[in-house]
């Protein structure tokens, strides 16, 4: 069996499955929170406030670490040494993160009026804007500690804190507010504490699994590295990382501005619901990426291109097959799913479909970002990200006034489509890797067949039964086709082993 760093390919798959289970557990909790409790317990303006606060904080929390996350994944293999606490890398990472936060916090405070002038129609955001500072602090440090854990091949507990703990904490806070145990001012404070408590638990976990925090920075070792090369990387990758994370927040922040007319926060609430449902499709991708990023980086460090090719091919095929099933399920059930929500949220149906299509295409292109940004082609990848962010801003600026929330979805989805297409072409050109085969046509035909059948299925008055029978039929058509054609041998092998059925 061949190995990628400390883990074999089989162990990567096991961790990917475990992280996927955590992700879908979080999605289940998030479904209750976002689609059931949030619209019922908060007004549309209050929902919009929490979303815009989160989006602004995420952008700021991505900005101030200045590419240290990607830098850690790429260069940590050079520092890895358990006996001496990895040359004090964790202390170095935390020191640089803290210094960056202090610098950017001062700049953010000085220019906050220029930011808030775009949100005159959102008085709640103006009132609670200062909460961006503690939330972004927590988000930035959480992202750094998550990356450090991933580099140590420990991704499950950080995933649990991100996907499960944080959502459960939010449910508790929103429930207290709904039953008038706390005021809205206290609710916003507690919402911030959810982030800070997650950071605290993550610090405790890192302290338990690694002794790096106890070791001083080995400045002699740091100076022995190719600092010029590292500086070039971080100066390019930092803006690129910001662009990558900000892309998912640009649509929300622009919807919440005066660009969108008279009721921006209410529109943000509707858009958030639609975006949340559509992005369910990406859960397996996100779970796998937490593992493969550090593994692909380690493979490049050892010049193991054969393993990079294997992980790229497997991930693309499996993610496309699973993504196809999830996309079909979401599209088939979306009308019924939205019937669980207040009438206003029915407007998000097309947002779900557009976002879902974008997420499926992202799944279908595999771990292309890992291959580009942790290889020597990170410069080309950075330029693509710069082009992506500019394209997204321009499209949102044009389409939001014309089409509102659907315009925001089209803008973000289109930008991501062309970005993933460009990454695929880049990998094919420079590495000669091409992960697609005949299974692509099988997946496309099964998706089309499933959606055609769904179009002719009658709606049942009971929304629970309608959801159940549509999901069952889509799973039988699509899943059955996948098993019969044999394009997912891992699934066939699992069924044969545990059910004794040879397909």
C-alpha cells in the first residue's frame, strides 16, 4: 500500500467518510436551524443582520491572516518534526496571526464609516457593526488552528466543532431569544460568544494533541529556509486566499447594500435560505478537502505525482457521482422543502437551483484547487482567482439591480463555473492530468432521466409524503443506474461485502 505523508489512501478515504458523516450531521442540525427555527424565531431583518455580520466578519477574518492558512499547508511539511514541536511553528503562526489582526483591526476601525455608508438602508447592521471585530478575530484564529490540525492529519474534531458544535450553540442562543429569556442585544452578544467559545475549545484540543505551543520559535531553522521563495508565495497567495473566501460573501454583502433597493436585509434572509439549501450538495467535497489539501501538498513535497494523479482521478469520479445524486434530490424536492417555510421564502426556489448547479460543477471538477495552489503553479492559480473576484463583483453589480436575489446567484454561479473550467484546463496543460472518463456520460444521462421522471410525478398534498416518495424514486433511478453500470465500484464492493449481493 502506498502512503501520502502519514496516511494511506485507504485511511484518507476512511477519514473522508467520517468527515462526511460529521458534515451531514451538521447539515441536519443546520437544516433545523436555518430552515425551521431561523425564519420562525427571527424577523427577516434580524436574519439578514446575522448573515451580513457573518459575511463581513468572514471577509475580515480571511483578510488579516494574509494567506497564512495556505502557507501552512504548503510549507509545514518542511517544519514537521514531532520531537522538537515542529520548530515552534505553532507559536510562529499564532504570533503572525495576532500581529496581522491588530494591524487590520486598526485599519478597519479607521475606515468603518466608508464601509457603513453603503448600508444606510440597514440600520440594524449600522447599530451592531462593532461585533464584526470579535467575530472576525475568532474566525481568523479558528481558520489558522483548523489548518494546523489538518497539517497534523487531525481533521475530525475541528470538523465537529465547525459543523456540529457551532450550530447547536446557535440553536440554543436563538431559542433563548425567541422565548424572551434574553433581549436582542444579548442575543447578538451570545451570537459572538458562539464563535469565541469554538476558538477556546479548539485551543484546548490543539494543546492536547500537539506540543508545538510549548516550544519556542526556532529562529535559526526559520532563517535556514528559502525565505525569498516563501515570501513570494505568501505575497501572491494571500490576495488569492482572500479572493477565494470573499467570493462566497460578495453576493451577500452586495445584496445587503443600497445596491439592492429598499429592503436589503429581508432579501438577504431569503437569499441565505436558498443558498444554504443549494450548498448542501458540496458537503462531501468540503469534508474531503479538509484531508486532501495537506496530503496533496505533502505529495508535491515528495514529488509523488503518481499519487497526486490517483487522488485527483478518484476524488473527481466519486464527487461527481455523489454530487449528481444530491443535485437531483435537491432539485426534485425543492418546491416541497420550501413549503415548510413561511411564504416569503418560496422566492428562493430559483436561487437553490442556480447555487446547486454551481456546487455540483465544483464537485465534478474534484480537488483542482489543491493541485494548483500547493504545486509550483500557484502563480497561475492566483491570477485566476484575481480574475474571478473581479468578475464576480462586476456580475453582481450588474445583475443584482436587474434580478435581485436570482441575479446574485447567477453572478456567483457563473464566476465559479468559469473559474473551475479554467483550473481544469490549467491542470491538463501543465501536469497532463485528465480525470474524466465514460462515467461522465452515465452520470449526465442518469441525472437527466431522474429529473424528467420527477417532472411528471404528481404532487401529493401531504408535504412529508411528497418529500419521501420523490426522494425514494430519485434514489432508485439514479442510484440503481450507478450500481448497474458499475461506475462506482467502491459502492458495489461495499454492497457485496455487507449484503452479499453481487451487482
